[in-house]
């Protein structure tokens, strides 16, 4: 009689691992970009550039 060959699940495990990594990357990327959606970064940049401009104009009037 022919011996039964054991089913090789290596590719199944590899596929599940790859899918899990992709899902984790997508979830972490969404979590990482939450602060960009709130608009706080744009507000902070506007304040920073405003302060830089104030310093530049302040230095010119002092000269």
C-alpha cells in the first residue's frame, strides 16, 4: 500500500503571517496619522512661521 503523505502547511503559515503583518502595518499607520487629521500640526506650523516672521521683522527694525 502507498503511504499517506503528510500535508505540508508551510505555505499556508507563510501566507497567514504575511497577511497579519500587512494588517498590522495598516492599523499602525492609521494610528500614527491621527494627529495629522486633527489639524493641530497645521496650526502649530502656522504659529511657528508667524513667530519666525516676527523675529525677522524685529531684527530689521533693530538695525
